[in-house]
C-alpha cells in the first residue's frame, strides 16, 4: 500500500486540536448523540444533527447555534433508509460548508434472547446499528477528501460488542459487527489519510436505557458491577468521541476505546 500523501494534522490547543470541518452526528436528538453534537459545537465545529425525532434534532441544533455560535443544521433521516442517506449526506455537506467528521450514534436495542428472535426486531436493530454505519461511511469519502486533513469518523459500539448478553442477541450482533466494519473502513480510509475508530460505552444514563432503569434493582446492579460505582452521563462518552475526532488523536485509527467505568476490567458484563 502506498503511503498517504496527506499532511500530518497540527493540533491546536485552544480548540482541542479540532479541525474546522463540520461533523455529521446521527442519533443527535438525544443521549450520546446530542451530548456529542454539543461537545463538538463547544470547540467550534459545525454540526449536522440527524434523528428520526424531529423535535429532538431541532432542539439539539438550536442549542448548538444559541450557546456556541456554530453553524448547525438538522434533518429527519432514517439511517436504515439508503435512499434517504444518499440524499441527506450531500445536503449536510452543503449546509456545513465542509464535512470532515462523522459520529454514528443512532441506535436501537430491545430484549431478545435467541429463542425469541423476531424477524422484524432483528432486521431493524441490524439496519440501524450496523448497516446504517456502513451506508453512511461509503458516502463520506468524497466529502472527507474535500474537507482535507483531520477528517475522521467514530462509530458507537458497546461493551455488548465485546461480550455477550443472553437477552440482547440482535444488539450484541450489531455492536460486534460495528467493530468489524470499523476496522475494515479504517483500512480503506487510511490510504486517503482519514481515521476511523469506535467507542464502546458501558451503562449510560440515556433514553435507550430508561425502560431498564425502571426495573427494580437494575440500576443498582449495574452500579455494583462497575468499579466507579455509577453509570456514566452522555457527556462522559461525548468527550472521548470528541478527542478521537480531533487532531490530538492524529495517529489513532482502527481501534476502539472502552468507556465503561471499569466494568469490563473486572468481569464480563
């Protein structure tokens, strides 16, 4: 493989080494996606917020503009819909002026042990969590080329992508798959000088986990199994994502960062 001809990005301490290009954030209407969009806006990066929840996406973009003065646009995009992706990626690049960052935070889950596998839930989970990441990534090479050095992507996996869970068959498959495609895409993008990594969160206080948190004792059980003795906030996942998108991480690609309060350091989940 020929070495990349792209220059080495120069970190900028006052901006956490962030390039000036825009970032596309899926699932940006709530949870980790929203926290990530706000963290990026905080260091001056324009953001395109995608979500199936119009109200949530609009609110995130409004906060980015109001509180941080960045260009922020939003759109209702179903990441399981290839045609919608193909239409929305160029629109996001045009709206932001450049598109040199991508965070795939859109996700879905649901309890489904293998003996109760449902075709519809299986397909929906894999389409959003895994297929969407691939379909969007394949559209980003040209925008990344135009944005130039520092272009990077972060795909959100999970500790369930590292360990199995008897009750989350589809979710485990999708998040394990995210790690596999991340490595593949990282190799393809590296020849152009672009980076791709993944983040594996543990238990995070997001809308996705709220139904489980309402079960008696569930939250306490997670906290007990986590060395830091608590679940994380979305901000605590967003900041590592922001780091991986920045020039401070200019030699990091094709790997994953586990953000789980130490959960996987002591036992499988």
